[in-house]
C-alpha cells in the first residue's frame, strides 16, 4: 500500500497544473460570457427605452409645438434605426458561440461610422433640448402635464422626467468602450479575438472623442451664426478697448498680407467651397430679385382692366373677349399670384435667410484666420502661448473644420432647394397656361381657320413666324448700318432698386457696369455677374495697382479687375427719377445712354415717318418725350435757328423738339406681320 501510495503521489503532482489551467480558462470564459450577456441585455433595454420615448412619449406631448418636439427628440428616429440593426446583428452572434467575441469586435468596427454620424447630431443638440426643458419649469401647469405623460409611460423616470430620458443616448454611446473593455479584460491575450476587441474599444473611444470635438465646434459656430439687427447706437455701445485692439491687429495683419510682407495661409479646399457657396448665394439673390420684379409686373397686369373700357363695338367677339378677360382678372391671375407667393417667393426668402448663418461663419472665419496667423508667428518667435491665445487658435481650427465638413452638404442642399423652386415656378406657369387655354376654348372658335387640323395649323404658324423672323433680321441689318454697336450690357432683371440706391449715394459719375463675369480669387475680391452695376470707391488697391479697383455693389465692398468695368451713363432725367423711385421702379428708366449716332434724319423732307432709336425724356415744354421703337413724324429736320441737331417732330398728336441723333429712318421691306390664307 505504501509503494502504491508512493507511485500515486507524483502522478497527482503532474496533473495539478493542468487542472488549475482548466479551472482558470473556465473562469475567464464564464466572465467573458457574462460581459457579453451584459452588453446584449443592456442594448435590449436601451432600445426599448428609445422606442418608448419616440412612440409613447413624443406622440402624447401634442400640447407642445412641433418645433419644440423636434428640438427635444432631435434625430432619435435615426438613432433607433441604427441601434435596431446593431442589436439584430448582435443577437445573431449568439448562434456562433466559438466566434462570438471576434464577431462582436468586428460588428463594432463596421458600425463605427454609423454610430458616430447619428450620435454626434443628437449630442450636439442635447444642450438646446435641456434649455427647453428648463424653460418648461417656469410653467407649472405644462410641467405637470409633461410629468403625468412620462410617469404613465416610464414610471422609473421619477422626478427627473424629460431630463432622465433625453440623457440616455449620451450615456449609452459613452458606455460602449467600457463594455468592450470589460469583454477584453476577460479574453485571453493569445486568443484570436483579442486584437479585434482592442481595435473595437479604441474605435469607440475615437467615436466619443470625435463627438465631443463636433459638439465643441457647433458651440463655437452657434455664437457667430446669429444675425443681430443692431442700431448704430447699440453697435457703438459694444465698442471697447479690447474690441478696438482686436480689429486694429486684424487690419494690420491684412494690410501686411496685401502688401506682401507676410505670407497668407492657403487652403485650396476651403477656397473652392467658399467660391461655390458665393455662387450659390449670388444665384439665390439674383433669382429673388427676378421673382420680385416678376411679382411687380404681375401686380401691374392685375391693375390693367381693358374689359372695363368702352370699346364702342357692339356684341360679337368683343363681348366674349371682355367676359374672358374679366374671368381671368378675377380668378385665374389672382390664384396664380397667390400660389406663386406661397410656393416660390416664400421658400426663396427662406433660402435667402438660411444663407445668412454660413455667411456670418465665413466672415468670422476670416477674422479668426488673421488671429491664427498672427499667433502662429508669435509662437514661432517666442515658443510659448497663453491660455487665451491657445483658445483663439482652437476657435479658428474648430470653425475651419466645421465649414470644411458641412459647407459641401449645405451647398448641395441649397442647389437642390433652388432647383425645386425653379421647377415649381415652371410648373405654375404651365398650369396657368393650361387654365387660360381651357377658359378660352369658347373664344378659339372665333379665330380664323380654327377648323384646321393641328399639324396644318402648326405649319402655318411656323411659316408665318419664319417670315416675320426674316423681316426682323433684315431690319436689324439695316439698323446696324445706321447705328453704332451698343457698348453697354443690359441690366440684370430686378437690379433697378440697387442701381437707384447707388445713384443716390454716389452720383452718376461713380457708377460702372461689369462687362463680363468676374470670379473673385482673393480674400477681398468680389464675384460679380456680367451687367451688374457698381460704384467706384478707389481706382487702385493698397499696393497702388491701378488695374485693381475698389468698388461697392450696394451690399459688399471689394476689389475687381479694372479692365472688366465700363462707365455707366445715366440718361437725362434719370437722376431726378432716382430720388423718387419706389421699391419696384420701371426698368425703362435705367437704360444706358447711347453714344450719339450721325444724324440720319437731317435731310429728310417734312412729313417723313421715322423711328425713335433711343428713349428721350423731355426737359421743357418745347421738347417731346420718346420711347425706343416709337414711330415719329418729322415736321422740320432743324430747329428755328437752322440747327440740324434738333428736329421738330410729332408723336401721338404732340409736337415738340427731339434730338436728331435719336431718330432713324425705318427700312421698307415687305409688309410686316402675317396673314392667314382665306
């Protein structure tokens, strides 16, 4: 028995380490499974809480405005969507127990980007939601109603109420790295899943870091996106020594860059985004001006009521025409105007308003960039910086990173918005045309050849239009032989108010017109459209370069190439009209003054019919006003002193003098217009 015991003792000693190893592995495995179970179970509870918030609570808080609900619950629907898919994939790993740990690590790595995108939006809006919750505490009745709703759906929320629910997503995204770390601590270092879990834990830590950085950027940006309408007194009240010091330092930095004494920070990516944003902003502004002019013209059309005039033509088609015009005047056109204002004008104004925030951010970024460049120079010289200087550098970096990240999306959304507005405008025009045609069906029967088939009638119209086009081209060729080619570009539609403002502020001698599109490349350069009117402030830049002029567009000031500007001539009487012009002045008062043509009517016999080439405004009772294209009868081709530069003419029964150079003989081609075959 002794020998047998002696043989068994070493045997038990050799098996003891293996037994301890198995016990240790089982212990690790048990703790690992518990950590995984905690991850999955807590994810189920978390998703259930989110669904209660979105479906149970939000739907019952109907007493709150929709805007408040959007702020309180932010993008919780997106969070639910991402976490539902994540939980489904997480639960599917239960069926693969041997590979489960590695699969969980890979799942977090695959979901990293989606989690960051949805949670950074929610976290960035969380402070605003808390401010709203705090404002409800000042209304006891509303606070009591909210508490009753929450207690009915989520009793465990207790007295915290909405605050308890809204903070849940923030707590969850910060807990993911801790849950992964717990699984990692209970995974053997030599296991294949260990490096995967390490990368996953690090990735989720990066997600939280990025969310915090994004939240900080949004907080910085929110300070500068607000558009404040301050009076001059309020602006002056904000000026202090610190403000003056900052502005002076920035101006000095800018002047040194303009003079080439210090280099300017180049950021090609941001410069391209900024240029695209400015083009989008310019398109929105131009379209808004055009639609405003269109609404003015529509208003004028509604004020024109030919059907109320006594045409002294009894019965027949005249009665039908008056009935149709009255119907359109009372129903079709007012309805079209109302739809145009609600579906085109108001969205366009909202889009223009939405541009103000990014415009402020871009402007503030330039200020912060000047601070940043100055501090970089100082850091290189001194080698250290104060806390305030470090914060100033971080502010620029936060603004720049936010703009680079979000300007592409904003530009894209603004272009989509603008395109939708244009498509709506086209659809409204199409609907109006269809409505008018339907109402005019009875009157169409009164037209000659209404019995013609559509192809035959289409060919008839095309032939007639072709003939009229040929006559117009012939007239243009004869016209150009007499007149010099125009040197000025036409005004962009809707630009009259801007020109009148510049005219009243600077006078006619300072106004110039842009002869070609200008794309600003530098910080102080402007982006302008062909035909736009500007006022000259200085005919050289800070370096003395006379090829680069400082101008004012009526809203912005900056530099443009002098070679793309041409003096804008104001016709007589326009300066007087400029002071009395209303907000929507007739564009005919803003025509560039023509260069006088040689007197083509100086030797015509009395009684000759000519055409007014340019508009002319009478300055006394001895003169008569003309409109371009108006037929004029020459009574005498000189004045009483025999001066051929003035002709005595008759227009619409009125007699008076007009400049001979403003008149031209009309060509005599085939008769104008077209006639339908009988």
